[in-house]
C-alpha cells in the first residue's frame, strides 16, 4: 500500500499540548493494459510521532492511544 501526504497542521489538546497532525491518503495502484493506474482511496490521520488519530469532525480529533481530544488551530 502506498500513501501520500495531503495536509499537515497543528492541533491543540485539552491538556494544552500542541501536536503536528499529518493527513495521508491511500493510493491504490492497479496494472492495466496501458500501464499502472492510481486511484485515491481513504484518508487517515497520524501525529508526527506516529500515533493514530480518529476523526470526530473536521476540526476535532481523538488520539487513539490516550483518548485525548485535540482541535485544529
């Protein structure tokens, strides 16, 4: 599986900590008679330290490992 970075932004947690969030999108590659074709798949979020995030809404996220809520700033 291949993914590309589609966005990068800061988010602040209820703890007061500021995090760097990286949005990535899955790229699905398939072989066709005229070459390799790429299709964009689902997006996912990670912190810059590699921890996973869940979307709550467009500006609110949850750190999976700690359940901390963070908001885009």
